[in-house]
């Protein structure tokens, strides 16, 4: 195929190459000047062990660090060099060396050293996004102002606010499952996991932290523009600080500047919305920032702070859940095990599930969203665990992606194995720091964990996920599975209905739980008017439900022996009310069963026909290939409609075993 000359294309390639070459030369010269001045002509009195050094040239290193696969390339580099710590050929003014520290104990020591700081050469690029060019708390070095900002917003992440924010996140997840995912399941359609979850978490964070009802258009704008901003300021400009002086000749830099302008307009609307609230909620992120005198009521500075809180508040949760869903889709046995564990607990107790925590830990270990962009400047000379010397002022990248794949700490490190966390070694626990450690750790990590566990559990409990397209990993501020597409189907929520495991499930005996029995018309009404004194089923009534009140959930008449409703049903008023979305199940009363008997012969079963009212020629009639049980009615109570407000949602019924549903109050 012929290659045609494109003047515009060649012009940009030439400009890019020229810019990179000139930048590399300038960096090298500045580096040599810095080293000469810093040593001041003094001779070394002893030899200091230096780290292994990357063989990449300066220009190649700049291109790598400005690329989208940095964590993977750093990991490959560590394996090639045979060292988890190594030096990059990347001279940066103000730093004697630039290194990668992926030896877990060394990284931990750097994080926790009181003299360690966030390097201005890296985090200063975040200031370029701000109209005032002023640093936010996320880019600021420790000091009096940093402490005032951190202390000022910390109450927004108290346990009380975390519970509230988590409940809202679950609410938006429920809405998405019902309105977006369920139709996709019915149509056998796949979905872009990251895009969908980003929207869910953005809505929740905006509502709870910023007290703002963000629109679909604003969500799309924010996600699109932030992607452009992150690639320019977090990757390219951090690797090449001279880009800010070349805005006039770099179209993508100019586009990123425009994106910043669009995003800041959104946050000015959010600020104005807060000021117009009659009674804003106290203690939220925006409330504490607006009242903090450190910000001097300066809208631009406040907008900058809110912007980065929004970034930090949605990326971690949404993208972590996306990675974990992908791994569960690729490992169906792990997915089934998690669903089984959740089904044996009440939803409000899911966060206590050890398996859920292990799945989340393993997902974040294998795919940490803050994979490579965390960096620190050493505040003192340091000798590493293996005896290498790092000079004060060294710029150290601390890539979690590499740290967490260290096979000296994590056996079979590149495999998804939640079971590794059942009995973790001390070195595993110390190495796993996805939210960093030390004074500048993540202020919102408790919220991120709570939302991640709740959203993941809610999705896995009801749906089974499979991978259609893994997409490809891409890094900017966070490491993302771009183009990851998955399909969902309704999960089989129960095991063999006659198994001793299901029958002896402890949840049946939980007095705080409510259970319902789906019954088709007209048999549901026959039970509640005394005509039907035995309910026949192909499975026994769990022993713990003998004499327990069980709600009658009436469904329309359908095929014999086939449920006409999904495994999860919203319960509201009856079908003949005026609600916009009537439930397929109507709560019409309750029943107790005094005992459960098993019929052993056709004659025995048909002798009770006046009690169970089963037509011998129907699908419920005698069958030599399956058992039939009789649930003997003890007492019953009829009611027309459950007493709830018109059109409101009172509860959700989740299928537990065949026609037995777990009724969860919302």
C-alpha cells in the first residue's frame, strides 16, 4: 500500500521530534550544572553503591513517561534489570537523580519519613490547571497551610458521613441496575464498564460531597475533559516541564487548556448552587471548604480544591470496581464463591464478608488505580534495604503496580488469587498500601473502601458477569481498562433446593428477616380464604420456617411450575393502583405452615386432593420422577394492600430458593 505525504502530519511529527530533542538537551545541560554546583568540586571520600540504571536514552525515557503504558513498562524494566529499585535516565532540574523505588520496605520508609515531600517538579503541574496557578491540598507540600486544609476537610469523611455517602452510592447503583443494566440483560447487550460506573459514582459524589444534582450533560463533559487534562498535565507535562512554554505550537496542550476552562465553569456553578441553598447540609466537603478561612472565600481557589476532590472521589471507586469485575468475569469460580458467601448474609452485613474484602484486596493489588504517578522527594540521604545509596533531593517514583507484583512478596504475583489474603504474611500486609501511607495518605480512603465493597457486592449478588472484550490498560493519573466490555445475566441465586446446605442455611432462622412465598392466582387466594389447606411443592419447606409468618406474594397465572417474575422484584402497591411501575408481585397477606410432609405414592397424594386442590392432569400433578411435599397450612391472614404510601417502594424481594423470597426493606 502506498504511503502518501501529508504536510500537516509531517509538520506535527517534526515539531514533536524537535521539541523532544531540544528538551532532552536542555535537561541534560541543566542536570550537569546542578550536579557540578551541588558537589562544589569536592572529591568523594568513599564509594557509594548506586542503583542499577535503565539503558533507555533520555529521549526514550521522556517518551515512555509521557506515554500511556508507564506502569507496565516500569514492571518490565524491573524484571530486565533484576532489581525492584533502579535509576531512570531522566535528568530533572532540582533533583540529583530520578529513581524508581518498588522494593516494598524501601517505598514504605520513604512514604513515612517526616522529611519526605511531594516534589514540585511533578505535582506542580497540577497548579497549571488552576486559573490562579495556586496549589491544592493534593499538590501541596506539608506545612501549616496543608495541615489547615487537611484538618478542615477531614470531618467530611467521618463514619457518619461515610455511611450517608455510601447509602447514596448504593441508591444510584440500584437505579443503574434497574434502569440501565436490566434492559441490557434482556437484550443480551454488552456495556462499557468504566464509562457506566464513572457516571454512577460521579452522581453519588456530586450529590453527597458537593450537594449538587449533576446533569447527564455535565457528567459527559467532566469525564471527557478530565481525560484530556490528565493526559496533558499528569503525563506529558510532568515528563517534559517545558511543554507549558510551547502551548502556541502544541495543539493538544491548547485543547487541554480549553478543557480546564470548561471544567472550572462547572465548579463555579457548583459553588453558586451551594450559596443559593436554603439550608445546606453541614460537614460535607463543599460546606467545610466554603467555610474554611484558608481559602479566603476565593472562588478560583475553592474551585481548584473541589475539582481535585471530585477527581479523587470518583476515579478510585469506579475504576477499581471495573478491574475487579473484569477479574471475576475471567474467574467464574471466584465469582460464584463470592455470590454464595453474600447469599448467606443479610445485605446490611455484606461489608463484613471476609471473602468480599479479599476479592477487593486482590483486585486492587493486581490493578491499583494509582499505579505509577505517586512520587516523593527524599528529605535526607537514604540507604535502601539492599544497600543502595539514595541522595537527599532524589526524585523517587513509587509505582504500586510494580510494588504489588513483586514475586518475592506475593507468590504467583500476576495471578488473581483472593485466597492469598486468607492468611497473609506480614510482608504482604506491609507491602499492600493502595492508598499510600504516612501523613500524606489518601484522606478519603475509608469512603472509597466502603463504596467499593457496597457497589461490588450489590452487582455480584444479582448478576453474573462475563468479559466480552478486555480492552487495553491505559495510564494517566489512574490506570484504566479502556474499552472493557462485559455482559451480565441474571445470577442463579440458589443452589440445589433439596441440598442440606440450602435447607440448613442459618438465614432461615434469622428472626429479623422476612420471607415471602410466590404463589400464582388463584391458588394464593385459596390459601387465604381457607379453601386450600396444603400447599404442594417439589421441595421441602426449610425446617426453620415451620410456624414462621411468610408473606403471600401473588403473581399472575402463568405456566405450571414456572415463575413469571425475575429473581429480584421491587415491591410496591397492587397492580390496580395508580403507580407508574406496578410490581409483578402483590403482597396480599401472610400464612404459617404447621408442618411439612412428603408424599410417597400417587395414591397418597391424590387422596389429599381436596386439601391441595391440584388437578392431577396439570403440571403440578403426581410425577414418579420427582418428590412432592405438602406444606400444611397452620394460620393465615388476608389483607387487600400493604399499607404504604401511594406509589412508594416499600421493599425488595430477592429470590432465595425457588418460590421463597428474601424481603429486604429499603
